[in-house]
C-alpha cells in the first residue's frame, strides 16, 4: 500500500504551557463497532505521558446478546472508569429516542464525577449524540472521529449534528475534512488522521484458523474456513426504513440459499428494527436448517479482521465492508441505502434489496477475488496522530462559524 494522503498538521496546533498533571481524555465505547473504531486511540492515549485515559463503556457494549464487548475491552487490558446502562428495550424509533435521552442523563453524571478535560466521541450512532449533548452543555470540549462522511439512515443527521457540537475533528478522508470545513468549522481544528480501525490490522497476522469456532461458539455447523471459500454477512436495520427490516433480510437470505456457500453471519446491531432483522434470521434458520450457515454474536477486533480479510466476499450493509474491506482488499457487496453516499474503493458493488441482484453480485465478487488494498480510509497510524493532537491542542470552548 502506498503512503496515502494522511498528514500531521502540527503547524496548526498551538502548544499549551506545561501542565501539572496529564490531560484527562474521556472516551465512550457504546457498541462493538465503536470499540473497533477507537481501540488504537485508547492504546495511544494510555501510552502518552501527557494524557490520562478515562474509558466509559455503556449501551449495547454491556449486553450479552450483542457480544458483551466490555469483556473484550477488559481482556485487552483497558481499565474501565465507568459503565452506564442506557438501552431501553424495544428496538423501535421510540426506544431509540428514549435511550438517547437516558444516555444524556447518565453521561452527565459520569462527566461530573470524572471531570474530563476533553470528551472524545465516535462516529454517528444515537449514543454518539447523547455524548455530544451532555459534554457540550457541561462546557467540556468535544472531539469527534469520522465526521464529514455521507451515508444513509439517521446516522447522516447524527454525524453532522455532532460535527456542529464538536471542537476538534478527526476525519478519516480528505473529502470528509473538506466537508467539515464547509460546514463552518475552524480549519485549524480539523485534523486528517485516517480511521483508527485500520491501525489494528496494519501489521497484524490475519491468518484465520478453524479454532475460531471453539473460541466464540455461536450457532450452526462448524465450517472449514481454512480450506473452503466462505461469505461474511452483516446486515443491520435501517432506522429511516423502520418496518422493512424483515423483508430486507429475507432477500439476502434467499440469495444465500441459492449460493449455498459456507457463510458466517453476525447478528444485527441494536438500532430500531433490530428485532425484525433478527426474527427473519431465526425463522429462516428454524425452517430451512441450513448446513452452510454459522451465526456469531461478536468477535474480538483482530479476529473480526481475520474473518473479513479471508472472506471470499462480505455482504450486507455494514460500513466495515467499505472501510476496512477497502484497506484489506476484500470483495464487498453493499445492499440497500444504509451506506448511500459513503466514499468507497474499487472493492464494492452496490445492489438493492433483491435476491437475484445480491446473488449475481456475490458471484461476480467471488469470481473476481481480492482487490488491491486501498488507503482511502487510513494508513494505519490514526491512533498516534489523534493522541498527539489531544495532548497538544488548545481549545476555545465558545464555537463560532468560520465563514
């Protein structure tokens, strides 16, 4: 992979005077995707002599049915400063709104107790918005990763709302950086770092072993992922298409039934409509008894990278097929509108919720094989860049439009 466009904007940073203590950086991990996208930053903050990590774990990252990510976090050696249960059961638009409100209430108390110097929030989920609102009203400077991107679903609105609340921005791509500046943000506070999820996989051994099934269990037959080409499927609900989740997953399952390739599938995330997608998967499994499908709740970050890297094709509507998939060169079939507008590399084919179109696209991708890896979303050094900026940057709490 070439050097890519990622640069260190040290000339734009005002260096503060020496401090009598490390700067406290509070980072919120609220889901399995959150953790993958921020793990290298957690490590870089922990290792930086002028920073102190305050890690808060909450929402679906605490729940067993979503993989109990907190256990992976602790196993990786990260100390957890606080936990917060904020999920209102139901997985519908009403409970998403209520979970966001509960998140604001709980995080405000946590911030009051921890007294962070900077709060760092990730991407574009409803927990991200709760974090941003709580920090902003408490006059705590807010940093944000993955701003400036364009996608479908409510994530599009949450991402840009968070950008307008954030003081420091860490976009993953040059185009995203330009969008943030066009939104009226101070160019000197927008640092092109790349996406931290590339850092973990940059130099890792991504050889896959069948022992994966022994470590994570899951449901379904044991597949021979060392010798047989296999598919990886991640399909989440689209909040702005609430009520269509079951029909959408049924189209994907119909395509998989025709293909009959060994398939690893992860359960959907907790967004509104999750129950519909999960029910579609359960009904299919109970009625069809597929001997080619194995379902998992979650993987550790590096194990997920191994599964993704070695898949003949990743399909569904997760951003990981577009982001990490481009970095690894994994063929991807992106289904539906959830990632509409997101920058993508050559590894992606877009299709609608149509079994025939999905099937043919997967076949084309399997026949194509791996793509040339791309640095579109990062070169694998985002964590160290972000930590350095967090240690050095001076922030004015009063934000102003810059046009």
